[in-house]
C-alpha cells in the first residue's frame, strides 16, 4: 500500500490533485479542505489510502493520519464506497462527526450529498461502537475566536454541528478577527 506521498502540486481538479514526485504524476483524490488550503506549485505531504478495483487504482489523500483512519472506518459501512466516504470528510470535519456520533445525530450525515436518512443511520450505528470520547489522533481545540463564531452562528439559528462544519471551511491563515471569520463561515452555507 502507498501510505504517504510528498511532492509538488501540478494540477488541481474538482476533487483531486496531481502530485508530481520522482518523475511521475499521481492523481490523488482529496477532501475539499485540502483543495481550499493548497495551491499550484506548492509542496504537499499527504497520508494516503490506495483503493484497488478491478478496473482502477485510486489514491485518496488526507492532511492528517486521523482523517485517513476515519476514511477507512467509513469504508466499513455497508453501501459506502470511497467516493461517498470522501464526500463525508469533505462536508463534515472530524470533530463534527465525533459530536454527531456522541450525541446520536444521524441528521448531520444527511447533509452530505448522496447520503439519505437510511445511510446516515447506518453510518451512525457503525461508528457508535468505534468512536468513544476521542477520535484517533485527538480532536484539535478551536481557537477562542472560533468559539465566538460558533456561538454567533448558533444564535442565527444554525445547529452546533452546522456551525462546527462552517468553521472547518475557513481557509488556513485567515486573520483571527471575529468579523472576518464569521463572514467566511456564513459563506459555507451559501455554497
């Protein structure tokens, strides 16, 4: 198995990157957060998972090992393939998923394109025995300003899970100003 890849980004697609390494270009399917945070010409390191099919070899890449581990957990759900598992990780962050599982909110998974109520319930049931108080690798703590953004979104009528999802899509390096981060978080709901 190809466990990791390091190289230069030479192409960015709708759901993948082409990473140039040692004279070869590898297409790696990635969550939207990776597509947002990296640009052409940048060097990147991803933890990967190789899916072998009869007609294809597809490589999936993640910034954190815990995301890759969660991706493999999702593949264990009956009816979830690699594309849908990637879609879950593109729509919901690890801490949002953990919160949804611990609070038994299958509706959070219904926000993912291609996941209906039955599949959302299957995901929840599959993860309940596997996710305890902590995800593998731990859940990162939010900066104080992001806690304020979450509170503002909740006061506007969004659920805790929706607010946490919006926080995860604020680009890395965004200033720690409440107004800026809140504006960017609100854009998540208009995508």
